[in-house]
């Protein structure tokens, strides 16, 4: 947290649960702000999860921490893309 230059500016957002798969939930953000997926363990609820339920949460704006990419993550992303392309090409060969 000491790496942030700007103070936190949390805002209340709402969304709708649009998918529940395995151990995760997909939430569409109201106001055409997109969607995100989170693991069930990060969702606070006293209810059984159902598609269409509304959720509310506090969120601040992401801040870029460094002008340079983290090379470890860049390499992991590159390897994952190669793996996906390889799997896609094997599927197309069938």
C-alpha cells in the first residue's frame, strides 16, 4: 500500500451475478462498466448464490505502480499465450 501515490477514493458500485461456475462468480457491473470474475471465497453472503442477484461493493481506481512491466509476469503471460495457441492448433488438426 505504501507504493500508491494517490489516496484511496472508494466509491459504491453495484452489479448483477450473471454466471456461477465451479468456485467462481461473474458479475456484470451496472452502468456498462464491464464485468469481473471472482472466486466464491471473496464474496460475502448469507444467501445461496443465484443468477440475477444484485451485489454491492466499494472500489477505488487502479493505479499503475511502475513505468516498467514486471518481467516475470510478462514471461508468464507469453508462456500462457503460447500454450493456448498450441492447444488451439491441436484442436484444429483434429
